[in-house]
């Protein structure tokens, strides 16, 4: 941490676990020739906000798996390795390693589909 950096506390209801995010006043962006930092630590905050948006708003999600199969349901929870999805009133545990993409579903919920 550089002098002048501040910590921003993320309210408990908007995150999946104990986390604090450092906001730097001294360096607005990556410096040329230097790695921008630990990408894995930044990714988790992006994922947390993304998943919380779907959970809090009860937004239907379409999940596309590596094999092209899609599932439409409501996100109910998540952790480091898995997403809990409700599909047609049944819970489905989806491992993140099997997911290619997640997006908002704009049509009617139809459960499991093959592309």
C-alpha cells in the first residue's frame, strides 16, 4: 500500500465474505512495464458484485457451460468454486470451472436447454 491509500469497506449485504478493497490515490492505473497487480484478487470483487446483482434483484440468469449446454434459473448463492442455481423450483449446484459465460436471461425461463 502506498502513502495516501484508503480502505473502502464493502457493506456485509453486498459481499459474500469479509473483504476490504484498497483504493489508491497515488496511482490511477497500471504503470507501463509493470504488472497491474494480482489479477485473482481483483476478479473476486468483480464476481461478487456481478453475482450479488443477480441474487438481490432475483434476475433470471442464463448459464452457458463449456459444452454449449445452457441452463436458465435464478442465482441463490455462490462461493469460491460453485454457484447455487434454482431451476424449475429445484436447486442445482454448478461448479464455476464448468461455466463458459453467465448473462441476464431476457426470455421466459425454460430450464435446461441444448444449443
